[in-house]
C-alpha cells in the first residue's frame, strides 16, 4: 500500500482533473517503454519490458502434449505470474500470492478469451500438430521484477514480445497412427517456426480516479482509484477480453466510453510495441 498524505492525494486528483499528472503526462499518455528479447536462453522465447519504473519478464516454453478432447483442433496455453518479494515489500507472503493469482486470471481473460477459446488473442489452432492427438502446449510465465504501477499492461506487452521471440520446433509426423495410438514424430533441433503474433492484442488498463480515467497509472495513482477496467484489443480493433478490478461499480455507459478510448490508445500502443520488438530483435541479431 502507498502511504500518501491528504495533501498528496488531493494534488494527484487535481492534476488528473486538469489533464496534468504529477510526472507531467496527460491522462492518456504512457510512460517510456523499452523491450529486450531473448533474455532467458533456456526458454523457447523470452522478453523483458520496462514501463517507467515497472519491470517485468515473460518466458514461453513449448512442450508436446495431447489436445483437450473437447477442443481436438486447438493447442493449449497456460499463463502464470510470480511477483518477486524484492519488487515490493507488499509482495512478501500471501500479498504476493494473491496478486500473482489475480494477474494470472486477468491475463488469461485478456489473452485467451472464454473457456471455449472464442475471442482468444492467441491462435490456439496454430498449435495443433495432429488433430485430436498431438499439439503444442505453451507455458507462459511472467515475473514482476519491480513494481511502479500498471503491472497488467506491462505483463501483456512482455508476453506479446516473448511470443514474437518464440521459435516452435518443426515437427515431422513419421506415419499415421491408429485411432487410439499416438503418432510417431521427429522434433527438429535445427528448424523452427516463428510464432505468429499478428493477432496478439495489447492490454490497455483505464484507471478511474475521481471523475476521470487514465492509462498507465503509477502506484500512487492506483492508490487513489475507485475502479480499473483492462481491455485487450488487437490490431483490427477487436476486443479479445475485458476484466475489471476495484470495489466500485462502473456505469455501462462509462464502460462503452472506456472501450472507445481504449481502442484509440491501443493503436498507438501496438505501434510502439511493434517498433520496440523489431528494434530488440535487430539488436539480438547483431
């Protein structure tokens, strides 16, 4: 929890009302964003994202598995988050566990759509090797290294960058297997398929402070929020997921306005993330 005096709280709220936040940003401006890729060599893909003072790492590991019998034409993705106790004193003990669970659930809602996989920002059908028998399971793990607010957006950006850095080994199916048998496969150590991230959305969190909402809230600003709505939006402006936190309800008309603002902000954010990912991959090749 951030301890602020009454004067500091009023200063933050007044600045947001006048579209001039304490760090000089407007209500809909993100802090500087930087991305590094391939930061964990043992993973199939990884990335580090810094968003202001918030720093997170995402890794992707791919393993062969069996598709869910209810979704034989789709692979599987699981997302988990760990909040390092060194990132924030509040992360020690159950505080960190509860936030890790909250962030993991929110990321799955924003990136994987509903339980049926409908609306998923990650194309699960691209992970199928042999329909009904063999697929890729992606294990995505996020680590919060330092926390200065807006963890969900930063983790979403890190996952997008890590997926763009992910190489899936090429699989050669040796022969057709009988209905109840697993097919024989040869997994290449040299040939890799680049994961398609064109449909992976960006997460935009709109935090309501007083009568206004802001993007990329700092810890101090989050301490003054009444509620926050996180929207994942892809390059085509499609909403892939939505989640809310905070005890205060949000009027449906406000939600619609938030979605409209989120779509506008997401276009600029996606352009920034894409350019940073391209630059990071160029640095990696040098």
